[in-house]
């Protein structure tokens, strides 16, 4: 009614039965089913009118603030078929090589594809959205970015940041606030298709980063226009086609390095228990009690005791109970699991998926059951902070053992033959290196050394453990991490081929020392540098660091703790803090106190050894 009055004031005179061409419809669907009700008939009429617009009317401009929904309910055949274009590698010829591309199905991405479809159909047009900024640089969206570049002549992006999930701050360290009251960072995006660009060409990207307080961002946007903003034209660089500023000066050298994902033949995520409160325990006895409870307690009572939420696709209470029954409640299946850095716990491992454990991932876990094996854990990408996302573990590894925010992958050093029943004559029982033989051959030729599958004392030979230690040393180099920080965050880490034999052995030695320290197997960790001088109940209340002391409660503390150890990061965790926080309201036993003192030594020594590595010219 208000719009009618406003138009009347301008002299506009509507004709009979003329309506504003605004229709209620789900844009992501082609039609609305008629269920026979009056309301449904009305919706169907609206949908038909909207379909006429979608089908027959050229769409020149699409404007909106699309919904943000990672687990989108819009799964219609029409829009999902369009989304397939975003789920291909740049070039559009092969399927996207991602194990988990579900975030491409977010509603905001579907609306970008929706607008693109009609603009392509028309031959020209403009799409202007404000939506989450993740698509600008998430590696999983590389095919989408390439597809957008293929369609549009020019793409303008204003990254408003404010991502509290990533703990974003301004470049100078000052506060950065979201323009909305949400956790996801957002960006303003304007896509322009004039119809003049050749089909084989890719469009141009113009970018601006806007950090700071909310009011400052509002003022800047209010005072500027597309013409007045000093956009930076970004280079169009394969294979990721980022829509954000990156330092690509070092990319050619980095691309020549060895990718962890290429070096190891087998790797996958760590164990996903799906129900940690039920599955992960501090002691073997805790697992034994869990087994008994799942079998004997009433389901409702068991769910209450272990705070088990509703069943999901990959975890069902009845299937968990059946899995334990099938295993005959065999307590020999209780295994240790690397839950967090320096934090081993216990769980029940049958190896069966969708059982008591949702995803035991036997493709890697079975190999890590062997006590003489090692697993190298890292991330494919880093969501929060700088790259420190790697650690060597011995034994089975949980899926967030290096970071909570991202998917963690573990690569066994050795693969063991599967043994089922009587061994077949001639079948090898020896373990084999989980390494790409072609890459190993290149390393051997460059160094003039002979590769052996097991470590030998023979002169001029090197083994899988040496390669692992070399990698560990390189990734602990502060100079290397700073030089390639942009690239280490967007895909599996890479390390250079060894520079020469002398440098290789230097790094192997230092990397081996850090490995042994992180496994708490080095004699060094027994040389405690901290004290625990005060008597008390040893209950962890609220850990805090003050003047070299780590207080676990009001009176008890670990003394002489270096600040570097307290603040040290391994992946997304600060182990000196995380280990204590995870034991809040628990009583530290004597062994716990000794273990924490070892952690402090390990972190302090790691920092010292990193400085030693930094003195070596790696490349």
C-alpha cells in the first residue's frame, strides 16, 4: 500500500488488475507442486508466474543477500545439476579431486550459480551479492572460481573479513569486527558480464581488503562507490585462481617441492569416533566400563550417562551395541589412541565402520596398530593461524589430533600385509615403506645414496626414517615456514628436494631429535626444568600463567615454565595449555605431574632445535 501511494505521488496511474512483478517463489526450484489446497493453489500460481519470468524473460541483474547454510536443504534436481559445474577441477573436464566438497552446496554458493545461469542465458548482466567470504580463497572452491572467471568479464570483491572462527585481526594486530552479528566473515561481490569477452578468455579480478571496527567499515562503504575504491587487480594464477591477494613470488620454487600427499602412497583422516564422550577414555578401565554399560544398561540410561545425542547417519546406538557383541566384548581390542599432542587415551577398536566407533579408518589405522610404525599427521589446509600443523605419532591417531578446525590426515611410514587366517605360500610378511618409489629414486640420485627399506649402518645408505626426519626438520624451520606461509596453508605441505648430502644429514639429525622429543622417547625429556613445590589436592581448577608459573589452582603451580613453552603451538593447539584445560576438575596423579613436566621440556627443546635448524640453508 505504501508503494502504491508513493507511485501515485509521482503521477503513475496503474491499469486495471496490474500488479507489481514481485513473486513469492523458491528461486532454486523450477516449479511448485500443487497439493490441492487453497494455499498450495495460490503458491502454485505464484510459482507459475515466477517460472514465466525465469523461463522467458531476460535477467539482467541479480541482487541479494543470499542465505548462508552449509548443510543446505535445497537439493532440487535443477539446481544440483547446475552445481556440478563447480565440482570440477579448473578447466571443467575432470571431477574435483576433493574427498569432501559438501561446502560447495552451501545455499549462498547455489545462489551465485543461480544468478550466473540466468546471466549466461541472457548473454550479459550483473550479479551483486554479499555473502560468506570463504569462496574467495578456500582451495575446495578452485573449480568454482575458474568457472566464474570463464563467465564474467570483471569480478569486484570487497572482503569485509570479521571472521571470528578464524580469529581474524587487522594486519597491524588491531581488532577486526564483522559487519553483521555472525561468526562467518563476509564479502561484497559484484560480477559483471558485458558479452564482449571471448569465451576462451578468463575474466579479471579486482580486490579490496577492509579490516577494522564495524563503524569504520560502514563509513567507508557509505562514502565510496565502485569508481572511487582503489581496487587491486589480482593475477589470475592456476591452479587455485584465488580471489584474494597472495604472495606468488615464490610459487614456482614451491611448486617444484615434494608434496606430502604425493610422497606417501597411503593416507587418510584419523579415527572419527563420532561419540567421544562414549568412546574416548583416560584409562583402559574406562573403556571396559563403557563396554559393559553399552551391553547391559537400558539405552536411555546409557545415553544419559555418556551424554549421547541423537543417532546420525554414521553412528547408531543399536549398531554400536551390536558391534561390541560381535567382538564378544573382547578387551584385547582396547587400544591407545593419540587424542591430542602429548595426550594418549584409550578406545575400543574393532575396525568396523558405523559400529561403536563411527569411522575407525582401518586403511591407515590397521598399519598404525604395529608398535614399531610411525604416523605423520598434517592438514590439507589451515583455517586458523599460521602453518604449524604437523606432528609425528606412534600408534592410532584421532581425527583432530593436530587441529580441531580442519580435517587432519595421517600417513603411516610403513604398510603391513593384511593377515587373514592361514598365510598364503609366498606371501610377504615384511612391512614395506609407504613411499612413492619414483620420488625416493629422485632423492637417492640427487644425494648419491642408496635407499634401503630399513635403517642400516651401511655407509652411503638412507632409509624411510631418514626421509621422515628430514621432512620434520624442514617443516620446523621458521624461515621456511615464513617464506612459504601462503602456500603451506592452502594444500598439503611441500618440502624441497634435499640440497646436498651434507645438508640432508644435518637436517635428518635435528629432525630426528625433535621426533624423539615429541614421542617423549628422548632422554632429554627426563631432565625436568620445572618444579611442583606446593602440596595440595592437585585438582585442576583454572590453569593460568603468571611470572613463569603455571597455576592449576589457587595455591599449586609448576614453577620455572618458559613462556615460549606455555605459548608454543602445534597445529591448532597450545599443548602446555590444552593438556591442563582438558583435565579441568580432575586430580593430577603423580604420573600426570611428571608427564606435564616432560611436555614443558619437549616444547622448550623444540623451540631451541628450531633455532638450530634456522641456521641451515635448506634450499
